[in-house]
C-alpha cells in the first residue's frame, strides 16, 4: 500500500465538488463541516482574545482606570466562557477530529453525517445566543458560575447565558457520540485498534469524557436556572441548599473538561512528532493507553479545586493523591515523544516548532499542576495568579500550540495549498516567546499573593503585570500572523503535493485536498501506524 | 507592606510560611530532575538526528518496558515523598491547637468584620499578638469569600450558613496585607484588610484603647433581652422552652429521635432555622430570627449562651476544630 490511491486523482476534491453557500450550509460532508467549525471557532477565538486584551490593558496600572469594576468582571467572564466552551472544547475535536478521523481510519464519512451538521448549528446558535446575553445582560459571574453569587446576588442575564452554554453542551455530546461510533463501526478492513494513529486514540478518549461529563454540566446548569427562576433551594443556604454542592458538581464536569481540552492536542502531538521524526512513535501502546487512563482517572480528581473551600480534610488528601496519579499518563506521553526523536530523521518544519512549543509549555503547565495538587502549597496559591498561569500554560500555551501545529500540518491536506515556511516559523517563535513573557511572571505574581479576578491591585505587583501585558502584545501578534499567511496561501500558495511532509498515515495517501468520499475504493490496511522505512535517510521506499 | 518597586518573593511571617517556601523549593528541585532531561534531550536529539546527518540510526527501539517503567515509577516515588510532607503540613494548618485564642470573622460584600473575645470590633484591620496561636471562626453574611494572608501562606473560604476556621501563629511583628481571594462580585478587588501583628504588650494596649465596654458574651446578653429570647428561655418565662444553661457542648435529644452535640453550628441553626432540629419534648413555637439577626448577632448570642456554662458531653470548643463534627462537612 505504498502507492497513492490512484482513483483519488480522478475525482473532484471536496472543495470543488459543489459550489455556493447553500451547499456549504447544508453539507453533510465531514470535511466541509470541519471547515465550518474552523471558521466559527476562529471567530470565537478572536472574540475571546478581544476581551482578554481589555483585561490585560486594564492591568497595566494598579488602579482600575480603564473599565468600571463591573465592566472588568464582565470582560473576564466573557473571555472565560467564550474561550472554554466556544473555542477550546470544540477546537481540535470538531475541526481536526471531523476532518481526519474518517480519513485516518479509511471511512467515507462520520457515522452520523446529519447529526454532525446539527451539532455545528448547535454550537453557532448556542454560542451567538450566549454572546448576546453576555454582552446585553452584563453577566459577571466568572466562567465558573459559583453559587450563591450566580443565583442570588448577580444582576444580569445569568439564566440566558447558562441556557446558551447548555445548548452548546449538546453540541459537544453529539460530536463525542459521533466520534465514538465512527471509530467503533467504520474502520476500514484491516484497520485494527492498534493500527490506528494515536490521534484517533486520544480523540476516542476525549469523546468518552465528552459523553459522560457534559450531561453533569447540563444538570448543574439546569439546577442553577431552577434556583434562579423558581427559588428552589439547591445551592443557596438561605433556601436550605448547599453552595459547596455546586462546586462539587461543577468540578466533577470541569476537571474532566480540562482533559477534553488537552487530550486532542496530545493526539495532534503524536502525529506531529512522528511525522517530523519520520519514525514510528516510541512505545505506541503506552501512549495509546495513557489517553484512556487520563479519561478514567480524570473523573476522580475534581476535589483538588476545593482544598480551601470547606471540603473535609481527609477528602482533600485523597484528591491530592489521585491528582498525582493523573499526572503519570501525561508524563508518559511527554517522555515517549522525546524518545521518539532518538535515532530519527528529523525535519524541522513550522509544525515541528509548534510541537516543541507544546512540549515546553505543557511540561511547565503540568508540573505547576502538581504544585497545585500539593495540598499545603495550594492553600497559599489557590485562587491567585499562580493558578491562572498554570492553566493558561496548558490551555493556551499547549492546547493552542497543538491546534496551530495541527493547522500547519494538515493545512496542505485541507486546502491543497502550501504556506510560507518562514512566516510559519517566525510566528511559532513569537508565540513561544510572547507566551512565556505573558504567563511566566504570573507564577511569581501568584506566589507573591496577587489574587485572581482583581480589577485593581497593590502597587508592588505592577512591574510583573506590565511584563505580562507586554508579553500579551507579542503573543497577540504571533497569533494573528498565521491568519494572514494562511489566508494568503489560499490564493497565492503553491499547490500542495499529496504527501508534502513525507509522512505516513492514510490521510497522506489520498489527494490534497481529498475527494468528497475520501477514497474511491475503501483502502485495505495491511500496515501499522507510522510505518516509516526502518532506515529512511532517503525518502520513502 | 513596604513599597518596594520590585518584589519577587513574599514576606514570611510565620513558621508555616517558611515551611511552605521550603516545600516549594524542594518540590521544584525534585521536578527539575525529572524535567530537565526532557528539555535537554529534545534539543540534543533535534540537532543530532536531523535528516541527513551522518550518525548511526541502527537498532531503533520501538519501545521498551524497562524504560517505560523507569520513567513511571521514579517520578512517582519522588513525588510521593513530597506528597506526605505536604499532607502533614496540610493537617497542621487545618487543625487549630486547643488553646488558640478565638477571633470572630464575618465577611460581607465587600468588607471584613473582626471581633475579639473582649468585645473589641474592627473593620478591615485585624490586630493579633505575636507568638500566640489565633483561631479565626469565620462565616459569610452573603456570598462565598476567602480570607487570604499571603505572608502567612494561608487562606480559607468563608461560606454562607456554615462556620469555617483558619488558624496561625505569627512570628514576626509588622503589617501584612490580606485579600479576599474568592471572587465575590463588583468590588471583590477592594475587599482588602490589614493584619497587624503586635507584641503582647502593644496588643494589650490596643485592646484597652479600642473602647469596648462589654465583652462578646455581655453584648450577647443584651441581644438576648432585646430580641425577647429571655421571654421564653429566661428563668421566669411562661412559654415552655428549654433552659440554655449548660447547653453548649451537651448532647441534645431531638424530636425525631436522633441527637446532636450542641456546638456553634447547632446553636446558629436553632436561632435562624429553629424548625430544622426540634428539641425533644417541645413545641415548634420558637420563631425564626433569620431576617432579624445577622451573623454578628448570632456570634454574640452564641458567646452568651456559651458563657452560661458548658455541658458535660465532650469539650467541643477544644474538640470541634480537631474533629470536625459531621455538620461541618454536610449542610
Ligand atoms: C498534569 C495534571 C494536572 C494537575 C495535577 C492539575 C492540577 C490542578 C489543580 C490542583 C488545580 C486547582 C488549583 C486551584 O484552584 O487552587 C488546577 C486548576 C486548573 N487546571 Fe489543572 N492540573 C493538571 C492539568 C490540567 C490540564 C491538562 C488543564 C487544561 C487543559 C488544566 C486546567 C486547569 C484549570 C482551567 C484550572 C483552574 C480552573 C479555575 O479555577 O478557573 N489543568 N489544576
Ligand atoms: Cu482539575
Ligand atoms: Cu471577594
């Protein structure tokens, strides 16, 4: 099977097959839906970044002079809600998962193509509705919606925002369901589980979390809405409820949800590293099973968000221990990627620089997660900028690097065009430097005691805040650059070959861009994942 | 709170603070051992094995059980050692000593109210003597807040409807910042306080100058009469109500056949939600005071009831912080 699918050259690509907006909005082709997702999550990403820019500009001075206190609180609420639910959670699963999983396993489409399109409408509909409610209603609860602040004491359209997030939640559930069924039912002949690319494993694990955890969020949000609307006492102590119950339910969803955000990026990483190394991954089964381990253990550590919330001391000790356990599978992956580079045939393209960015930032984010899991240390740094830095290192640094890395890697496949490597590399380096300048000072700020979600702050924190805002400007430029050179490539970029990176994997054996049904003849898989020649010093054999 | 231009490490005003710093540095050191190789090897491999370099690529491994086990087990054992240290520190910081002096804290949007045993009240400032364990008994009047002393490396959330505790023993006199660390609405970032750690003599001087004529319990006694509690619970009462003498810390038999220890949480509930736990043998005639008495009032009344004598069953004042009764973890 080393030849390309010859039939693919004869069929029109999925982009050229039909024309007109209508054919896009009513499409059931997983590749076109992926493009729809790409456009919408990019829009949400820019919106969320706008709110973040407001926050960072406000924090340049200790006084709260740019925004009103409520304006500031609304800005970070908008930022968190949009970035978590409308950008990060759908980003890799709905864009690259949709585009690649059927191709990677040799299928013609996802298992439920119409449901697939429907979940895109849920995201866009729910997202726009929430945005409207956030902007018009001025919701200032933070993305965490802690009770009783969100139920009894906040003005604004909390219920509307919650409804929007609830709707978008169903988009996640349906995407997860679709991926699970696709992987179970539609693998091409010969494509056994252990021949699948690791990207499929990690998206499978992600989907399990999506399907199991998101309903808990939905129930929790419904309960908040019920309390808000009908005064049913669930979380408000004055009505006989328990505010900590909300935190338990929320984190029971949200800790697994953080893995929804990072697992797909880890899957992308396994593809980027092997393709750059032109070598099979080191320890395939360890990397594959570690995704499942993360999905399972990730459900048992939510209490590490509540070490000072009033949870029982012994419960905290158990949650802390389990949090150390959940770090192991993440560490396994990092070590295996490093080992993959050993005796490799490395080519350093833009996407490999994003992979390096991922490793660097993910390791720092993961290690600081362990600092936070360290009970007595967390008592000090909980709810400070240390936490903010920790999760941005992972969710922004690493996960977005995974997203950008994937975008650069599969762009030729998705669009049929090559972009400028030079610009790609410049952007990657700027993102790496800008990111560290933005968020490293926040570890120090947090340890110094700067609480999060502060509109104004004591003067002696200013220096570090200014550093952070400067970094944010560099980072913003880094994030905007790909937008331009990638769009530019659509028109002026050279045609992409079918396998521009000399990579293995079914997606590189069809044309760039692929025909509507991916392969005209269902491929027969008689080779392992990452089947690179044993001594590939001169191209593929 | 000196205004240095560039401060990179927080002040440390207690032994616990030093212990936390030590914990952080040793964990950093240990993690460096497991992380630095990743960074170094990634860069080394990326240079050495670039496509076209003339180095041996024979015998490429596809994986290795031994190697995998090494990088799973070693970091795990290492971090477990630090875990045990930090669990011990956490136990200590969650377990106030029995002889700690108790200060009452009530948080509301967006201020801190402190009250000393002698009845002295202060807002957004807290005076404490150096070298003496202090336990803060805390509750929120509205949403969740969190009292955070960076110089002591501690914080604890304050919940509506439930008491939580925070304790420390400051070793350095001085003024230190305190923040609200849990987002609580519009002026969250203005919810600041100052911790003033003084020598015992200065603290005594401050206590006597801050003009409290009545102790906490005496203030409670005034409320007890003012709100008409004495009309039912007093010695000459007509209504049939239990006597409150010797109640504190006693085991109370309830109407539904169960029993509870009459701790602070129980007394608070008895005043604000009297029908939640009805004393056996009495009618539910006591009105709820939840719209009349605020958390500070409840704390004073509780102090008064406590001053009426403590019961036989256990010593909850000294005991409850060490072994939180079930009420503390459940609503
Ligand atoms: C390596 C394993 C990880 C460990 C041990 C860990 C540990 C922790 C702990 C203990 C906290 C609570 C800190 C506090 O509030 O005091 C926390 C917060 C957080 N972590 Fe992690 N973490 C890990 C990985 C991740 C990943 C992969 C993500 C996201 C992709 C993530 C995202 C977050 C977020 C969003 C928060 C804060 C949420 C909030 O309070 O708004 N973490 N982490
Ligand atoms: Cu978590
Ligand atoms: Cu606050």
